[in-house]
C-alpha cells in the first residue's frame, strides 16, 4: 500500500471543508462589502450587477454570483508560515462578450467599477476562507 504524505492528507482534509467555508465567506464578504456602512458599489450599481447576473443565467450561463472559485494549496507561495494557503483561482467579471452592451445603465465606467468590486469581493472571500483554514490548522495541530 502506498503511504500518502502527511501534507497531502492535510490538504485533502482541508479541502473537504472548502465548500462550506466558501459559502460562509461569500455571505460574509457580500454583507461587508455591499451591505455594510460603506458599500463599495451604489445601490444602482448592485441592481445592475444583479440584473446582469440574472440575464446571464437566463442565457444558460452561470451568472456572476457564485462563479468565483478557490483552491487550497501547500505553502511555499505565501509569506505566512502556515503549511497551507488559499487562492482565488477564478475571479468573476463582466465582459463585453458576457453581456449585451445595451444593458440598462452599463457604461464603461460602471463596468469597470463593477469588475473592480467583484475582484475585491473575491479577494475578501479568499481571505475569509484562509481564516477558516488557519482555525482548522490550529485545531488539527493540537
């Protein structure tokens, strides 16, 4: 029987929690960035983003929300001394190919602001997942 290295086992165990950590982090990041005291988009921009998400889903796509993807990796690429880290492997964005350009209220400036907000959202989700991962590692170590 082939023995699996401890680091590999640790990654597999952590990944088994990734879906729940991601869902929790998405909820927290959305509240923090879009519903908090200082939202990063205006209410109108959020309405446009939600309308684009719905339009993309109606066209058979995945929409925007929930298309961000995260991975757990072995350390070596982060400044932390933790053995594992989290990376966003797909940042959602609004592109000319993905939406009808005549969408209500979507000019170039709004598109740029929405894409910047989606990037910031994904990075915040990644940070929140990494906090959960760090808790997991502390409990696992002892």
